């Protein structure tokens, strides 16, 4: 018996002995420990592999205050150019391993800069309620003062839906991140830290058009007719740049009075590109979920979801009506026939009462010539046939032209009966003096 206990086979029965740990047999305890070790090693391996894969799809962007957190590659592909040490002559491209600074062909790259969350908290006094200058469904806008003393507007995007803040962040950066135009609000910089997504704009110090049209401004509006036409032309120029000066073109999709900011000189600046869509040269439209503001959305877009620059033109027509009349696009406090600005406007023009459309808060009434021009531009913009609407560049010319904006078009027989012939006009008024206005309300 003693000999068999010391043999190699004699140790095997010991694996079946019960251990003090939960009364488990020794071989079961050994198997459990091996499984734990293997599982741990597998988890460590998978985590390391995922980390390496994630680094390929993300990158770090540097600025003067340090390194900001990782942001998705989808966004960074748009934002990859960044100033180095505040030297506008150099840019740095850093993707998964970095890159050397390269010379920029332009001193005004326009990509803005990255701000840390701490910087923007300091600029806005911890996002104090007293610094709120605007609030909507997509974010809250704060007035802020940066360390260099410059005043900015900080838009803190609200993540109502899954990824909504990320989507709007990407859209606004793609749409106007590199755009510079005097009638478009400039994007100064960005913040992406953790789940926070913020956009930093130039600060426009005179409120928005909605406030000046529909706020309590007294018995006489500070917006004279000439100022209103200046605002209309500035807005049209900003939209024309988006539609005709960029590739791909940008469709704003939310043109309305509250998105037209005004400076102290009453210059208009189109803002809020959170709903904008890019439209490449190979596309005449893009199909998308219908979004915008009730009263400004074009009927064909509302019914089909097919979006192009003609939708912005329609919205601009509503905005121009708003400037002329001082009325909101939809006003349920008015009588049934006047709730819809479009319906009331068309009815008044059709009954030859165009002069009654002018906002009564305008002290000095416009000339008949100027009023007719503005009314006719409105009607062209809201044409139910989107193909017949003018381009924004044409609208700028119409509003700025001294003579009738549609003089180059062939007149109908009725217009020819109402208006003296061109030869008769030319014989009395030599070129380049103004031609007789070829329009009649009859």
C-alpha cells in the first residue's frame, strides 16, 4: 500500500479531493482558474485591437492652448486644416501619426480654431443665464468675451435626439466653416469636448430682423423703407453667395427673419446653418426630411421633400413680404382671410391695393416705383412653379436696378397695350436716362 501511494499514478486521486474553497474538487478549481486567465487575456487583446482601430479613424487637433479630445473622423475630414501657433501663414495637418506643417497659399484660411470647454466657460461666465442672447430648438446662444477681448456668440448645441448635436455641428462646419462673406455670419471656431459640441461665431450687435419687425418698437419703426430694402438686398447677396459662389452650393433651408442678424449699420447677416444641405453640381435637388419653419417652407418641398435652392428663393419671398408689410408669415390673431401672409398679399395685389400693403409703422412711404418693384419680386419668388422663380443673383439685380427688373423679358400683349412702345419712350427720354416704368396695376 505504501509503495503504490508513492507511484506516479498515486498522485491522481489527489485531484479529486475536495478543497476548502466552496468544497470544489481540485481539478474543477484548476479549470476555473484557467478559464479566468484565458478570458482575461482575450479581453485585453480585443481592447488593444479596438484601440488601434479607433486611432486610425480619429485624430488629435492641436492649438495654442493644448490638445483637444478626439472627434470623429467624419467631422475632422472637414476641419483638418488648423492654424499653428497663431501664424496664419502656416497650417498643420495631423492624421493618425501627425504631419509636418505646410505653407498655406492664403493668409485667410477661414477654418477658425479650436477652443477648449474651459475657455468658453470663462468667456461666458460659466454660461450664465444673463449672457443668453438667443434660444431655439437646436441650441442656446451666449454672448462671450474671449481672453483677447474679442466679443463672440457661443452656440451650445442641444443633443435632443441621438447624435443631433453632432449632426448639426458637422453640417454647420461643412456649410460655412470656410466661407467668408459680409452678409453671412462668420464662424470663428469650434469646441468638441466629451459630449459637448459648440460653435463660436462673430458677434453681431444689433439683434435680429424678427425683433425689429415684430417687437415693441413704438409708433414709428426705426426700419425705414430704404433700410428694409438694404436688408433685403444684403440677405439676397448672402444667399446668392451660398447658391452661386460655392461648390458644392449650400441650400440654407431655414431662411426666416429671426435668422437674419443686423449690425449697427443695419447690414444683414444670414445665420444659423444647422439645417443647411450641400448640393453638388451633378444634382438638381436632394430628397430629405422636411424641416424648416412653418410659413416659410416652399409648397413643393413640403409635399415632396425635394429640396434645392428654389426653396430658399421661396422663403426669401416670404421674408421680403414680411419686410414690406411688417406682418408675420402666419398670424392667427388676424381675421380668417389675413392669417396667411401669402394669401392676403396676393389678394391685395390682385385687387390693385398694393399701396395698402406697406407697414403702417413706416413713417415715409416708398415711391410707387420702388414699391411696385418690391411687390413684383415677391410674386416672382413665391411662384408655385419653382422653375419660374428667379435665382438669388437675379433677385439682387432686380432689387438694385433703377428701372423695371424684368425689362429684358418679352412683354405680353396686355402690357404692350398699357405701356408706351420702347421706340416712343426712347424718342422722349434719350439713353442712358431712366426708362418709363413698364408696369401698370390696371
